C-alpha cells in the first residue's frame, strides 16, 4: 500500500511538472526546424521581395511589433478584428498602424507550406526584424515559439501604449510595466530614426500646449517656426505627414539623438528623454559612441521587447487567419 502511494505521488509530480513545463515553455532559436523548416526563409524572402518597393514599411512593422507587445505581450492581439467588443487595432494609438495586409500575405504563404504551425505573433516579430535589416538597420535575434492570443481589447491598448504626448513619468511607468528599463526606453525610442508621423501627433506642441494658444517651450523655436510655416500650418491638420528624423528618415542611424539634444525631437515623448538625468546621460553616451555600438545596444532592447509576456506551450493558439481567433 505504501509503495503504491509513493508511485501515485511520483506520477502526480511528473504530471504537474509536465503541465508547468508546457505552460512555461521557452522561446528558442529555430523553433520550427522540424515542424516547418522553411518558415523563417519564407518570411525573409517575402520581406526582401517587397520591402524595397515600400521601404517605409520597415518603420511601420517595427511600430506594429512595439504596439503589439505593449498590450498582453507579444501575442499578435493587435491583428484581431473587432467583434462585439472593440479590438486593439481600433484604439486611437493603432489607427495609423500599417502593415496588416503585409502580415496576412506572409501568413498565407506559411499556412500553404505548414498549416496551423507558425503563429502570427512569430511572423510579426520576424518580419519586423527582417525588414529593418533589409533596409540597412541592425540585426537582432528572434527566438520563436510564440503563440497567438485570443483576447484583444481597445481599452487596454488606449491605456498601455505610450503616446506621443507622454511625459517622462508615464513613459517610465508604461515601459516598467513590460519589464523594460530606462535604457530600453532610450534605445527603443531610437526607432524614431526612421519613418514618418502626422501633424496631429504634435499639433498641441505647436499651437496649444497649455490650452492658451501657446507653443511648447521645450521645442526649439526655430524648428517650431519652420514646422508651422512649411508643414503643420494649423492645429486641425490630421493628414500631412512629417519626418520623425528630418533629413535621415530612411536611414537607421544616430541622427535622431542628435535632434533630441538640439531640442528638435518631434514628440513630447521624445523631449521627455532629456527631462531625466539617467535617460539624458544615455542619449549623450549613444551620441558619443559608434553606430555599431548603437546597433548592438538596440538589438539587446529589441530582444527584450520581443519576449515580453509571450505565450508559449499550451497557452493561446496558432491562428489560422491572423485577424480572427479559431472557431
């Protein structure tokens, strides 16, 4: 009887350990080596085939990656369509996110090769990295094995994704909630070295900073005048696009930080990096270092970001179509 009890206990322990392991599996390099060996090459080839026709997609895809990971972790919840409940993609921070069709097209190719194997979450992470590398930016490791989430909530996206108007305290809190520190904040903000935004993202800085028709004093006055004269001519302009890194928006380099020091960061969230001694010091150190150092440090932060609260093992699912949960 005693031996039987011990055996039963051992079996129970083994079962519990197996359950824990399945729910807390780790991401790994080459996760699809046996189940879909061509998966990563299919994604890479598609990126290389199309990104040079639309290089601005590199900025769009890394932004999608960022916004996805800040809500429920990197689980492709940003791709889900709204149903009876409004989803993340319809939240204000995501209304200007692009690249959904690009991800869907990759998913179709991968599904044709290996049905029900490769997650939409992994496709976002890999496509973002591959597009940045293809346009001359840094490489970072993307271990795979993410699973897709089944919940997408507009309210969560609105409250958890940093806004262009965020101050330092808000940025520190939102990044900290994802296990990212102040160095990560500075480095990931460096992605603003590529791409464009809209005048609506900085209209208050230019025209109504404190509600009295004034201009943000932290923004270089000459730069502000130039913006109001040639780009964002009135507070109601919601369509004009503006470079986040003027003169260098297609090149992944250090010039974004150079603009910051000159008080020419486009957003309040950019300017906020100079309001704290730690983040300001990080900006200065990056500018004093080499491009290779920036690439290496950026890669470390992207590796941390792309593993935020990932679902692995038996969590979530592998969606057949990225925009809808499996029926």
